[in-house]
């Protein structure tokens, strides 16, 4: 059990009890702020590539081992393919993983051990020249928007110059390219490129210079890191584009030049971009001008046609023609009106004739004759003779009166039966 005197906490930090998290956080702060980023050489072991893209491994030598992690974004930029047993030199900063209380190296760049010396020389020279202000942004000059003559300092047999010219040709650039031949790799390459820079200065015909080559290893590109060439690029009176290597390759000439292009092809696109933009603007302006001219011509043509039409209408021949047209029109209208009037009169005459025919005595005599004939036929049909002709007989008494009923006949009464062809006397029984 602690004595009360021993358990008393003072205000001194050394006497304060910290949690594990607080202590680890203090260690993390001390390590990360006290140890600057730097280069570390070692052998890769325990390599683990996660599905997330992060790469975990250990760096070891004969006396120690160091945990390291290469996060996905940095891993995608590396050209070295890690494997167990590979000797590498890495650049990174120390960090503490608090959950485990473990310090580790956060790797930002990886190079094989064979090029470690060159990379250190590169970083040292870069720092020294940057301190002199050789790479200062205020010293950079704007690239001409439409250079008429471009000098390209490169190997005339390399693929870079072919790609450069092919891009300019494809984009329709109309300027002039002069290839200033020089070695771009190996001993004496930097001196030849410096000589070509001097030639370009003396000729005084170039609006822009491009210095570059295709990609390669750090040894292949080392000529572009040599101090005399870097200083010559920075001192050039003509604006310079540095187009050395692939997108991930940097040389000191890239920092000394006015503009860096990732590749010679990218430099060609940059040079021709102003021309292409102007050509497109000129094309759009030409199309707009054509549209304006066509619209103006259309309006002028319309006015001219209208004037011609009015002129034709005002000529004597046109007036006479118009008179003929009006005369024909009036003649047609008169003929139509007369035809309509005659037709109306004819229709009225027909109606009057029909009315007169209905009211004439002859017609009425014919009608009455027909009626009289019909009555006569009805009378004939109802006469006794007609009845007798149909097979009937008329019974009369002795006085000649018709006997219409059986009850009026007495037994032994003498009767006369009249037929159509004569009479027959009978005696009733």
C-alpha cells in the first residue's frame, strides 16, 4: 500500500500520471517533430500488398529492422516493383501507429539501391540551386502563344523528335521547327546540349526552344541534371520548354526551364495549342462572317426582287396587261351575271307556263271529262243490266215490281224472272 505522502500528485509534469494514449501521443509528437524525413537503405522483407492498394513491408540490415508502409497514392507513382530480398533506398518520414504503440516509416519514394547515390546527388544539387533562386517562379517567362520558329535540342535519331513532329503535323501547326542535334545520354551529352543553346542564342531566329528526350532510368537522364546544363537552361535568353522523360520523371532542367512538359509529345501539344485555338477562333469567325454575308445577300436579293416586281408592275406593258386582265375579268363577270339573269327569267317563265297550264279551260275540261267518265263507269257498274250480265236475275211480280224478299212471295203467285238475255215466267210453289 502506498503511503499518503508517496501518492500525492504535484503540479510537476514528471509527477503526473498519463494514460497509455496520452503517453503514446507524446512519443508520436516527439518522434515526428524531432526526426526529419530522410533516405534509408535496407532489404525488403515481410512484403504484404493489401487489397486497398497499401503496401506493408520491413526494411532490415544485419543489425536492425524497421517497419514501413507505402500508401496507395504513393505506391502508384513508383517505378520499382517491390519484392522480398530487394535492396532499396527509400525516402520517407517516421510516424507512430498509436493503436499498437509502434513506430514505422511512411515511405514516399522508392529507388533501387544502385541508383541511391545519384538520387542523393540530385536532391543535394536541387536544394543548392533552389537556394540560389535558380528555380524561382518570378524568373519564369511566358511561352509565346504562337511561336513562328521553334528549336528542338535533342537527338535527331531518337523517337522523341518523331513524336514531336508528328503531333505538330497532326494538329496542323504552321510554324518552323529546327532540330539542333546533340547527344542526350552519356558522357559529353550535357556539353553538346550547352553548345546547341549557345548556337540558338547566336542565330537569334528562335521564338522558343525545347530541350528534351524520351524517358529512361535516372542514369539515362543524368545529363539533364548536370549543373552546367541546368545553369545554361536557366540563363537562356530564349524561353525554354523542358520535355525530358515520362510523366513521373523529373530532372533539374525541368525546374530551370520556363515550362515543364511531361513528354516531347506534350510539349508539341503545348506549342500548338495557341495556334489550334486561334485556328478554331478563325474558323468560327469565318463561319459567322459567312452567315452574316449570306443573310445580307438574302436581304439584298429580296429587296432586288421586290424592286423588280414593282418595276414590272409600273411599266406600260404591265399596265396594258393589267387592263386586259381587268377587261377579261369584267367580261367573265358580265357573262356570268347575264347567264344567271337569263336562267332566272327562264325559271320564272317555266313556273308561269306550268301555272297557266294548270289553270287553262282545256285542262279543266279534260279533268272533268275524266271525272265524268269515271262516274259513268261507276254508274254502269251499279246498273241492273250490269248486274244481270254478271249472272244475276231480277224477280218481279205481275205488276212488274221487283220482289226483294221471300216472305213477299205467295204460293201459286206468278212471277217473272228477268235475265240479261230475256224473261222467264214462273209460278211459286
